[in-house]
C-alpha cells in the first residue's frame, strides 16, 4: 500500500533555525551568569505605553472583528505613504502601498507574484535564511550574488550582472543587511537598480532595519525618484522592530499599482487581510511616536558601540561587518564548523548566536549576533565569556 508523504520541497528543508539554537541553551547551567540571547532580531526594550494603549483601543472595537481590505486599511496605507514620501523626498501614494502580516509574508507575496516554479530569483551570499527557504518551498530556483568580505560584505556588481544576465527574474537584497549588518551605500543600490532594469528583472529591497540608520545618514537611496521605478523596484518593510510589536505581524510593500494588483491575488489566498487593529494603531502611532523611535535609534547605536568595545579586546575575534541590528563576527576556531562553535557558546557560555553556515555556503568562520536584543551592560559581559 503506498504511503502518503508531505511535499518534498518542504520536507527537505531543515527545521526553523531560531528554535534549534535556543534549544542548545537549555543545557546551559547558568555558571557564567544570565543567559544572553543574541539569536532572533527582537527589540530589546518594550513597546511604548501609547503604542499599547492604541493597540488595546483598536482591538476593543467591534469593527475590527470583520474582514478588512486585502490591500490593507486605507488609514495605514495613507499614513505609511506619507511617511515613505518624507523619508525619501519622493512622491509615494496610497496606490503604491500594500500591507501584509509581517515582512516575511511580504517577501513571500512578492516572490510568488514575480517568479514561478522553475524560474530563478537571486539572493546575496550570505543570505537571510527565510528568503532562501521561501524560494525553496515554492520550487523557485536560487542563484547567489557574491559579497566581498574584504569590503564589509557588500554585493559584488560583476557577480550581480552575471546572475541577472543568466535570467534571474529578480534580485532580492536586504539593507541594512541580515545577517551581516552591512549598510549598502546609495550608489551601490543605484547600480543594482540599473542592472535589474537593464536585464528586465525586479529589485526586491528588504528595508526591515531602515529605521536604525543614523539620523545623519540621510535617505537610504534615491530609487523612488527614478523615472518609472514602479517597473523595477519593490520595497519591503516591517513595523515590528521600530514599534516593538513583532507579535502583531505587520509589514508593508511599496511598489507600482500593476505589481500590487498581482500581489493582492496572492494575499487573498494567503491571509485575506493583515491584522486590522494593529494597522489602525500603527497609523496613529507613526507621527506620534517619531521622537521615541529616534531615541531607540540612539540606544541601538550605543549597543553597537558596546559590542565594538568588547570585540576590540578579544584576540582572534573580529567584527567582519556591523550595522542596524546585527554584527557578523569572525570566530577564532578555524578548524571547527560554525554550528559546533555556536552550540558550545550556548551550552557553556550562555550566549545564543546563529551559526554562519545557516546563511549560506562559505560562512563557517562567522556567527551572527543580534546585538540589538541586549542592553549595553549585557553586551559588556560577552568579553569575559568569549575570552
């Protein structure tokens, strides 16, 4: 009798990375002090009381118990369009915005809308593992763009042209980057945009950590001012980190109306609509909590400085790249796989990190530390434990 089996595209994937590394820490005895969790990118401070009030107020409304518009609540689409226009100094309107249930869902919606099974999407190496597994379970082939470790893991232009000329339907990048923290300069993003336009491909730009760039940095890029950007560019965003509400699952896509019409078809089959009460709460919080969000940007920068100070005093440990939420750390154990190093750190030193191997081939010498999760005092404890 034949045996029923699950989808092979899903079955061949490894279990989700975050629970697997957290499981290692259950064997930590506490001998070195409190556990320091630098695994998942979650805000290391609570949501603002006003954010909680707005969420509670919206959730208590009977109106919020029904289905909402597939594209997202008009009030949030309008508020976020204004916000994006202010950030980039370029006109963005409601028709350019689609709200999703988190940024992972935004990527999946975009991937389905842009590429079919058997077609190809390009990622960077190292890549964000959820982007890689999304493509794998959809039967979408993956090509990799090399990143130059010597220059802080920035994508190589020649490598990008090679994969685009080979027929990749889209190039998906993350900046500030996950896992490395590298911030891609506006000139590089412009070059990648022009390459995608040259080969008739899409540039998917995941900007989940955009709000943690230094205030003096200016607009992350000028791509929304490019004539006809809607035919090449897709911007992804998450409200989770900036507003400290990852459990409410809220993300956004900025793109042209033609593509968003296709994404609406995907979203209707995936979830119908993103959480409604969170959308209304965030629409009100966007302008009200701007000052609080700016203060958090400074706090995250202090945590980055604390990590730099710790690493400067640790022979053999190096920061290969750092920015926004993450640091890609080169560990000193050249003869050991990154999984073994991360497992030992979790079990013996009480430090939870992500092995570099989880982010692609050739990353065995690295660990990803989500330093934004811990305050500066906790980060200061890393020196003694790593030493």
